[in-house]
C-alpha cells in the first residue's frame, strides 16, 4: 500500500541495489515514473494535468509500468555499484493515464543513493 501520497519510495536506494518506488491513482491503466533533476519552480505543460517538477532539458527519463486493478504501478530499477553514483540527486515524479488524460502526480521524491 502506498498510503496517502501518490508516490513513495519503498526502501532506501543503495549502490549495487535497487531503486524501488510505487505510485497509485484510481482508474489508472499505467504509471509513468519520471526521473531527472528537480526544477526550482514547477511548470505547466499544455494538455497535461498538474505541474511538472522536473527539468525536461536535463536528461529526463520516463519509465512506463503497468498498473494493477487498484491503479498501483511499481518501479524496480537496478542501481550501479560504482562509486560515481553515490550521492546523486535525481528526483522522481509520477504521472498516470486516466481515461484519456495524462495527469502528473503532486509528490516528488529525491532518494539519496548511498
């Protein structure tokens, strides 16, 4: 269960481990996990509900995952064991496809990779 927030980290991110997160939105057919650098101020995008908190110009990755019957989608992303990844400040925001509309989640998480 992801609780009250639309996006949660499921465990600490560790070098050589995994980055695990979950998102939920009722009626969602799939979840998108947007991974990138956080903006100082969020922006609106035409035709998309909600605010984008990540910088589209700084290597924004979009990872699609199917949502189950309750609208929950899970991310399980392997992390490199290399020391260069330690301390990286990448943020994650979720988005959902609900009835033909793309909706950005309100929560943003920034896991510290150790």
